[in-house]
C-alpha cells in the first residue's frame, strides 16, 4: 500500500516512497496542476497527498472498497469517486464529507420499482472518468451499464445511461478534448462510444436528455415508465468494437507515430495496442 515516486529518466530505485494508505491501492489520480495526488484503496479510503510537502492532507471515505477516483479538469480541488458500496460521490478537498452522493442501486429501484430488492447483479461501481470539460463524467459498473453524469454546482445528475457490456464494465475513459468514451469489460471487449450528441451542448439543463427520453417513452397502465424506453438503450451503439478476448484491467489512449492508439492491460504480463479511428 505504498506510493512510489519515480524519475522517468532513471527507473531504478524510487525517488520517494510514501506510506499513506493502509490497504491495497486501486487507483491513483493527479490533479491538473499537479499539486494533489489521490489514492483510493480497499478500506474505502481516498488519501489525498500534497505533492509539494509529500504529506497526506485529507482522508475521504467510502463504506466499502473505493475502486476509482478522478480529479475534475478546470476545477481545482474538486474530484469524484466510486466504489463497491455502489456510491458515486462528488468531493471538494476543503470538506471531509461529500458534496453529493448517488447510490446506483437506489437509481435502479426508482427506474424499475418491480426490481427493488431483487437486483441479482448489483451495480458495484468499478471505474470513472471525467471529460476534459470537467462537468461530464462516466461511470462503469458490474451490471454492464455505463452511466453518464453532469455536474452542476455542488451536485450531479444522471444525463444518460446505456448497456455497455454483457458482463461488468471494468474501465471507462473519456478521450481528450472530446465526448468520445472508451470502455473495457469483463467480457473481453473494448468499445468506443460517441455521446457528443447527448451531452455535448454545454447550455443543456441537467439530465435533460434523460428526462426527454422519459417524456417520450410509453407509459404502462400503472403509470410507470418502460425501463428500456426510458433509458433508450437501443439507440446508443458503439462506434468501434475491439475483441480483446481477456478481462480488461486497465486502458489508456495515446498517440504513437502520429496515430491514436488504445493500450489495454489484462491478466497477462503484456500490454496490447490497438489502432483507433481518427
């Protein structure tokens, strides 16, 4: 559970070793200015380190394993996190308590009351990523769904959700400067999505696209919305499917020799590289 600071010019011994987390670390995040480092661990803790002093300055907490944490671009000291407690949280480093919390299981029960208490595949939250605008972020969960949220002030609301994978969504990644989103799953697939038509307009009111779908969806006799119609799963399809074949543990996007590539890590010791369309 140690944090190691390495010098890329000489990858021998670490320059610094920090012991701030007590249990296995699942995710590291550095803020845009490079002033703060957040480490999420199996105890549910997010330990925030002041990079200059190399001291832990804040401890944030989930009630179960914290799987992912990310700082928001253009928003100093603001970050989001998710975990196996099915909570997605919005934080500010000046406060020890979350500014806003959403329980994914409660969201499912609201959308489909018949399933309340009968979720055989609960939406344990595995990964999240914030778009470069800083207001839109995506979360991948064990139920195979990708949920897109919009932050407004000190809270966030669901903007969009769609079925991403046949098994759990292990990784989500917004590509730089776009609303294109890469997801990796336990089904061995890497998918590329474009949600710009749904979330790209900054003036759009919170959760407008989700509300619009619900308004257009046919209601059942009991007045409850048809779940598939309200979430509009059928209309959102991946732009690219990569059949990686192994459970995806991590992915990133980078440019190699002038072309954009996605790098994928799995249970093996090798990194796979795939081309991405421009």
